[in-house]
């Protein structure tokens, strides 16, 4: 069939054309005109010539205007199929809108977020700081049949208490109260290996130790119950101290002694009493002799006499610090007989004795009163 080659455009005057099929081939026409259609028989696509390349009517890059999401049938499924790690990293704060992030793993890097399990384990482990207990049992109690009160406090089911003075030391530890007559059980964070360590701290809420902290000082050896826990008060609970004004001073947190006058002094060694006047019941002196003089008291000195040479005075130091002495007496040690001798007051602390004959040492004993 002969093909008519039209040299000029056909004017169809708005008449529809039915059954029109563009030129179809595996390669494009060699000398196309602008807007010429061609069916690519390889890719089975209709293309048109734009004076530069053959364009596909469906090329997205050539579309203009807005296509709504509702017109894309697989948009939601496709977007929801992407993993979070495939999206770009956020550059601002991310809100969870009051929701929890779940099913996480424990952190490994310093900047990782921590799971509740990791935090709970850390608190129950080496950190050693436990949730508070209600009271401390400072005397041994029956853990198999609990008393109605502990340290004067009525406890409720689920309250925690610290047993620190059990007759059986391995029973010491942190317990949960059940009921009067019921059994106490070790609290869940204090019943396994590694949960009570040397340095574990627990605060006390009520009772006589309210506001204080107790520290466990023994070296662990297995799970609680296999070794004796040693709990001692670490900090006290906010007590207020007041000096009574009767010899005690309080400055900030330091107590000290008040000194009434210069007769008292204090140092790191303690309180020292100095010179006390007679008016305050003292002697007003620093020596025995001075005290006798100040008080007007009579003193007495006795001692064995050294060897005597006949006719030669022998000085006897009595240290009574007075010239007003009574005549001394000389007594023979062997017989108790009082022997006459010549005595002379040499000075306030010395007298001399002279005998006619010579005598060996310790033959006589002298007494001076003054």
C-alpha cells in the first residue's frame, strides 16, 4: 500500500482523530520536528521531541504543580517502612510527647541513654546508696515473728527496716516488714551478691535515728545472710545542740569550756587549775611552805639525822619557810629517849643542832615544828 507523504500540515478543524498511532520503532526518527511523537518499541513508552532530547511524558522532573499525598497509593506504606536509623540525624531537641521509649538495651558509651534496668542495677551495685528505711532495729528482734513496733514506730506491710544488732550477726541487713507476728524478708535490693558492699549507705526516715545515715563497714563474703553485716551510724539526723550556759560554750558546731577567771586555763591536754586564792578555798601559793605561810598553818618536819661530830653544828633543812619554829626535839632511834641538844635557827628553812659527843648517822631523829 502506497504511503502518502503530506508535505503540509493537515487542518482537521477540531475533528477528533481515532486510531492514530505515532511512529513506532526501536530507534528514534533521525530528523524529528518539535513535538513529534515516537513510540519506543524497546521500552514501550511514548516520547516526544523537545528540540533537544526525546522526553517521556511521565518524567517527574518535567511535572509542575502539587500532587497531594492522597493520590499516591503506597506513600504511607513506603514512608513507614523506613527505619529511624535511615533518616537524617536530628539537629534539635526530640520530644516524645510524654511517651516512653521502650525495649532499649543497656548503654555502652558515655553518651548513650540509660535504661531503667541499667540504672536500677547500678544503684543496687557498687554505688551502694540504698533507698531509705523507715526505722533501725537497734536491738535484736525476732525476724520470724516480727514485733508490732520497731524502735517505737508502728510499721505497715511493705515498710523497710534495718536490722543492725541481731544476736545472730548473719541476720543483720535491710528487711521488708510484713505484719506483727509475720516474717521479715530481705529487701529485693539487699538480698543478692554485690548488693550490700563495704560502704553501702542507707538513710533512716523515722524513729530515734530519724534523719541519720548508717554505713555498712564489713567486707562482703557472698550473699547477705552468709556473712555478718556491720552497720554503724555515719551521719546524725539534724539534732539541735544548745549550750546550757553553765560552763559550756557553743560556737557554730564547736563546744568549749567557759573559764570563770585566770585561775583556770585550757589546752589540748585538758583543763588546768592554777593559783586559787584563799577566798575561793585555795592557798594563794604554789608551794607547800608558801601555802602554810598564807594560811597561817603550823608545819612539821621529821627526818633521821646524819652523823654528828661533838661540838660541831650540823645544819638541818626543814623548808618550813618560817623563823618561828618551836624548839626542835632530838629522839634516839634505838631507845625512843628524847635527848638534849643545842638548836639554832639559821634561816627560815634551816636549823642547826650541836651535841657534846659524836654519834653515827641515823642514831637520832629530829622533829621541827613551825
